[in-house]
């Protein structure tokens, strides 16, 4: 039988079948070994292990030794069109999820619904470096709560962009009037455990237009899950 004489469809099907057999041939020996081993129940675990190894060999795009993990990455919008992001995550970590004190999302309920969260809380580790969420100049260093000198915020204003950013719970390493670039260190994250025991330590980030309107930072700093293979 000559392949060339077969109609196109049948020829293709035959070629595919032959290819499949060829591809499976190297598997035949280990599969036979597994089948023999499977006859003895005591070796079930060994068999499962072997099958796992074989499955690994069957999927060359995902070798057995590689470990895949997903990671969150953050990308700020480029609103002035210069090709570079104009907003950045100040801790590099995911927004604070629910804990005993509520959610870190923008608009989350506070005080039983009497007020709403005006920022996004980015989880962090006490003492870690906090970086500038926008470029601009340091327009204010203030206190988060009246009468409490321990918790401060750094305010950065960018008149050209039309945005103001306030990063709370930061021990500043810069001074009022300093020019800062997005991503540049501006201080270290202060622990909140003395004030809210058990809370997820975080930077509370408020983004607003220069007219004061608060914007959900999650709309300007997009989170994306990527798979990283080791
Ligand atoms: Zn907050």
C-alpha cells in the first residue's frame, strides 16, 4: 500500500496513527514494568511513583524537576503616555485581605458602615522599604492620627500628572520638598500591632486627583497573576 494513493484525509489519519505509535514506543518498556509491578499490591506505591515519572516524561514542556508557582505582579497605568508607568505598588505585595479589622480594599466598610475605606492597603512587613507610588515632590509629612506621633504618612504631589498620593504608616527617610521618582525608597514600614493587634501590617495608600477626589488605587495599579517555573 502506498500512502500517495490514499485520499488526502485517510492518508493524514494514517500518518497521525503511525506518528502516535512511534511517539509511544519509548513508553512501552516502562509501562510494561509498571504493569508487572502492579500485579503485586505491596508495590502499589512504587508503581504510582513510576507512573508519576512516566507522566513527567510524557509532558516534556513541564519537566518533573520544575516547580511552577504563581506570583502576583503589579503594573501601574501610563496615563501621560510617556511609555512608563505613572503608579506603583509601594510595598510590592498583595492588597491586605480580610482580617479581624476588615478588608483593605477601597470602599470597604469601617465603623459599622459609618465610613468607608478611602485607600487601598498593601500588605507589607514591618521595617521593609516603602517606595514612592508616584513621581513628584514631597508636599507633606503628616500624622495618621491626631495626638499620636508614631504613625506618619508621606504625601507626594505631581502637578503635571494631576495626582496626589499619601502613603500611611511609613517612617520617612526623605524630607518635605524633596523630589522623588516613582519606585524610589521613601521610608520604612511601621508596624501597626500596637494600635491594632493582629492586623496585617500594611501601607495604606490614598490616591487622589489634585482636587481631592479619591481614586481606587487598584484601578491604577493592576494586579496580574503570572506562573513562574523554576
Ligand atoms: Zn487603609
